[in-house]
C-alpha cells in the first residue's frame, strides 16, 4: 500500500495560524482539521509529520518505533496537578487522536506501522523490543549501565491448547502476563514476543542478579496455580524455559541480544525444559553453556 506523504505546503495550509504562537493555542475548528489530516495518514511517518507540524512532537532523530512508544507512554501517563490546564488537556486529547490513528493504521493491509500494544495481554507488542533495547544500548554507551534480556517460553503449551482449547490457552496467556507484570521493577520491561513467548528487559543488572531474577521468575511461575473460568474449579500449573543474554558480555546489538537470549531458551528446552540457561561468548568465540 502506498503511504500518504504530505508536503510542507500541505501541512502549512491546515496547521494553526502562526498568530496563535503556540500551535496548541488555536480554535476548535483547527482540531477538526487536525483530525482530518490524521485520517488521511496511512503510515507512521505521515502521522509523525502531522504531529511535528502541530508542535506535538520534537523533531528528533529517534526511530519511528521509539516515537510510537513515546506517544503511547505519554497517553498512558496521568496528568500531574501542574499539567491540568486547558492547553495540557488539549495536548492530551490530540495525542489520544494520534494513538487511535496509529492503531487504525496497524489494521490496514500491508501496513508497516508498529504494533505498540499486544491486544490479548495488554503488554507492549513485539515491535517494542528493538527500540527498547536500542535505548538501553545508548544508555550503556553513555553511562556504562549494563542490562539483560530474559526470553521466556511456556513448556509444552501446545498440549494445553490441544487438551483445553485455544480459548483456555488465551486466558492462561493473559494470566501469565498478569503474573509477569507484577514480578519486575518499574524500570524493567515485560513484552509479549508472540505465541507463548515473552521477553523481559532488565535494567542495570549484573550477571549474578540476572540469574537470580530468572530463577526467581521460573520458580514463581512453576508454583503458581493458574485458574481460569473455562476450567471451572480446576487449575493448571505451568513451567517455563528461560534464555538469558547479558549486554555487553553476550552481545552488543539489539538483534544480537535477542538472538542470544532466544538461542539460550532453546538450549534450556534441549536440556529438559523448566530451567534457566545462558550461552556466553568466551575467548575465541567458543560457545559455552551455563546452566543453573
């Protein structure tokens, strides 16, 4: 699908008059034009261009994926007492319109817009991984703060779907997402990778702390009783295999960190599942497994 591209002239015609000073200090009719412009957009780039012209985003070099996440976070963040004026409320409303249009674009055929939120679990979707890791890589390069990635896969989840149906499987995924949401620090990030796989990005952790966190998470899930409505009074237990990758020890790029954690998760499966597993790059690039 061809993306809609606006020239600076197009945007100037529809954007607020410079006489208003701040782009948000305009009359109600301009909000209607803003909405019309958004509805004509068919790509993240065109939505971003409209938002930039209306003073709703900075003209920074962040990727489209990072920008989408920033907009979503701005909408989800409650206004403080110092941000409750008419202009702040209007900015919040226009940001909601932007997020809604981005979600509409994600449903268009052949759309390349990023899926910001996973519709089943409410967690950030797979497209959040790369910008989230890139942000931490920059933080590492600037401040020397390490981070780690946990790649979590439910063991034998296909059997759950086969025995209890996909509806029950979906309810279990939602329940597991709820457990994961409350098991990590606010600075960490829990993401649904897809299917029965989740990714957790841990900020500022050592190798030892990463192992402790992975094992604590694995044991927590193993001991949890997952009761869902479709199971009646019955409850299921789940186990997970967790692959670990630590930056910069194991990899130094977003793609490489995820690949290392994913590969380690499959190592855990090969070793019998229900365990944490890490593959580190030793001198000479020899891959050596480390299992707790």
